[in-house]
């Protein structure tokens, strides 16, 4: 039988969007969108056949002193997009196919880059806030132009250096922006099954439903209201057990232990290593899998389970820079 998480999903989806944007007067700065208000010609109004916000294969159709122009095999000449000279791979020639990400530059012109962004359309990622301005927060997403998180897309007032879980969307002006309203963009196709231990972070709190958690920053999960025994905060790390996998794939979580457990061998090894290393190790749930394997001789999943166990026993804290012994 489906619980209220599923039965009330439609009403929640409607209600959860009614967030008042957090606005504050910040000092003036030169962060602004430089788009023209003048009437555009029909040719300028025509939407490009090359979508922004995605990594895609495009063909080099023209080489210049300042870069190369790219297009689709059947694209109009007006659709071609510049890949700046600094981004062009050595010995690139006309007819070559390049894998590029397309976005808008500071002049709102479509432009290509060989750099890999941390986020694309249809994805969810945790990004750091670089700056707060009068139009919103700017996030670091791995490109030279930072990503705007408008006030109206914030679920709470963010601050510089915050890590925020966001999705990417194209606004009404055809610009890429971030949104913290990730509920409908998290995946329901997780590899987890009942009684698996999982790690996630709180991204939204509902008085009616409970605590919404993004498991591994990408899978949809709920800690139901009846399971909430403490005051949670946004971005709080949560280690939990899968109580149920719903029919639609979403996870229902529990923070209650099924049976009392002792620390497993992996957790003991990490705990002893922390003691030898003066109480700190520069590893956490975001660490590279190979780095974890080389340092601890265990898989990343085993490592995450082990530090989760230590965290629940209140023996460690997990921070951005690593794990600390309590």
C-alpha cells in the first residue's frame, strides 16, 4: 500500500513551489546581464538549431584567427557557433567533429567550450556559491562564466561558500540558470534495495511530509514525518536505511537501526587511522574512488558505509575538507 509520500505527491508538487524568494539589498557590483532591449530582426529572433546547456558533437565548418566555427551537419549558416582559439585542440581542421558544451557568453551569445561543466540540462549537482549580488547568487560550475541562481529559484537564503543542490534550466530569455527546486529532477532509478544503508543530504523540509533527501545527490528519497525525531537543517548529511522502495522507484528512508550493530572491520580501520593521523583525514563521501581504494584498500561504497557507521555512532564529523575525529 502506498504511503502519503505517493498519495499526496500531486498536492505536494503544487504546494512546494510556493516559496517566497529571499531578497536582500547587497552592495552594487558589476554583475549584470548585458542584453539589449532593442527590437530584433526576424533572423535574430529565430531559435538556433544548436541547443544550449548540453554537451554535443558539432562539426568544424570554418577556421579563423580567433577560433573555429561549429555547426550541426544540416544546420543553417546563421546557426554556427564559435569555439574560441584558446579552446581549439591542436591541429584541428575543417570537417573535424568536436565534443563541446554550448552556453551563453557574457554578451548573451551562444558559444562553445571544451571545458566540462559540473551540471547540464536534466541533471542535478551540488555547486558552491561564489558571490551574492542584487540579482541572485552566482555559482561555480566549472566554466569561466559563473551560473546565476536567481532569488526566485532559491528555497532559502544562500550565502557565499554554501554548497547548494541545484538543477539547470533555460529561462524565458533563453539563458541558462540554476534552480534549487530539484524535486522533479531527481532520479527514481536508484540501485538500492530494502535495508541498504545510504548517504544523502537534506534539500528540503516539509511540515506535512517530512524531510526530503537527495541520496548520493541524485536519487529521490523521503524520511517520512513519523521518522523525524530531531530538527534537521538544509544540507545536513544523513545516513539512513532504505525502509521501502516505492512502486515509482522513490526511496522511503528510516534512521532507526534494524538491530544493534558493532562497528564493522572497515569502520574500525578508518577509526584507528584517524587516531594515528591526529584526528583528521582529507577524505569524505565526495572523494575520488581510486584515491579511496589506494588509501584505505576498500571500495568507495564500503568507505561510505564505514564513515556512515562512525558518523551515526557520533565518533566523527564529516566536513567539506574531510572527516574529523570527535
